[in-house]
């Protein structure tokens, strides 16, 4: 038995017991209907080269594997199907940004008789519900499958950082069902959207951490479908190095639980909102590499826990508020940082007693 099947293998449906396959397909159709999912990808006449063929490949594997045909615990059977869909949907699947993707880097125990709770990157709770999928830097390609909605009641964390996942348009519909998700970490992928954050994210009101830096997200951060005000549980919002534009979003001041905020290396304009001073728990703030103007608000002196504040490579001017200098400099954080465009005195910030870096 291959316990690390990094390259996807496919089951020929001609060698599957027809009655077993028909029974499992009927079971799946009922499950899809309960979750308002389209089950047409399960059809025999579906295109094997279509983008949504992962579900059919997962169904064939389930129907052909003797272990899956045994009296498998119902919850485990569901987990196996959903995670098999995930495997086939993100393993060597081409996209406009990865025309010849390689196989997963590692897939220990995936698609083996081992419990899904032992599959690499999968974490379960005490009731064997899948609560997280953590597959950072594993060469995942393709798209996150809609079938993840089938376990949306339990899933809390997705960390797919530094892969080559490509999602655009209706691909984001999946996130409307992940209403219990708390952590969405997909830095350094190919998420494409040109109206701020995808509107579907607005359903995930339990989110505490969003990390989507280094993607292809553009437009005004609070665009046609403003969603930030509804994500008031957020503690971490990291969106640096995307393609946002427009003014600094006023709604940021409503996210009073934020501890970390990164909007650097975009094209945000206008002034830094005074409302940032409402974020009393903010520890780290990255706004460098934008087109921000005006002064650094004195309201930031309210941020008594501030450890990092980086404002350089903007068009800011005037004095650095003394209270900001004092808070950062007196902090014991080992990598504390306070930067601005003070090298040419654009921002008044003494490099000995205030700013740690002048640009």
C-alpha cells in the first residue's frame, strides 16, 4: 500500500461493481441535495477533462476500495469522500497560472485505509469531525472543491498558504457555506477578484484571522459589496501586496478586536483614518508602500500595545506622534519596529529616540 500517494491515481469505472457504484451515487445525490449542491459532476457522461471532475474521481475511488464498501462509520465515510474530492481537485490540476503543475509535495496516508484523522494536514476533534486542513507549501493547484460544504458544520481552519490554488468568480461560492470558519490563510496563491474582497466572504462572520497577502485581489477594498463591517470578530487582517486601490477604508475602525493589520504594498490613497485609534488591542500595523497622504493621526497614541508600526514609502508628512514613539520604544518585543519617510525629513521622526528605521 502506498502511504504517500503524492501523484493522483484514477479508478477505471468499468472495473467497479455496478450495484455498489449506483448505490453510492444515489447516496451522494441525496447528500448534495441536502446542501443545495449541484450533483451533475457525478454523471457518467460528464467530461473527464472538466474542472469539476474531482467529485466523480472521488466517487469512483470510494466505490472501488473494499475498505470504503465495509461498514464504515458514517461520519468517516463522509470525511473520506470530501477529502478525496479535495485531493483530486488540488493535485496536478492546471490553471491559467500553472499550466503544468507538479503533484503534491507530500500526501502521507491520503486515500489509504488509515482514518482520515491520520491523513497528513487533517485535524479532527474528539468526535472525529474534521476541524482543519493545513496544507501549507504543498504544491496544491486547482481549486478548493465545493464538496467542502458537506463538512462546513465542523471545519474551523484552512491554511493553504504558499500554493498555486487558482480561484475566480463562482469558485468563491464555497465560502458562503463555511459559516463556522475562523481562520482562512491563503497567502501567496492565485485568488482573483477585482472588487475588493469577494462578496461571498461576508457570510463567514465567525472569521478571526484572514491572511490573503500576495494574491490578485484588486479594486477598492470596500467596493461594491462592503463586507468588513460584518467581520467584527477579526483579530488578524493581512492583505498586503495585492492590487487594491481607492482610499483607506473607513470601516477598519469598526474592527475593534484587531491585533494585526497589514495593508502594505497596495495603492491605497487618502489619509490614515483617525478611527484606527479605536483599535485598542492593535499590536502590529503595516501600511508601507501605499500612496497615503496627510499626517500620522495623533489618535494612534491610544494604541498602548503597539509593537510594530511601519509607514514608510508613502507621501505622509508632519510629526510622528510622540505617544507612538514612546509606546514602540518602551515595548519589550524583540523585533519592534517604527518606520517612516524621515530620511529627508518628510516625516519628523528622530532615528535615535523614535523611529527604528528612516527611509
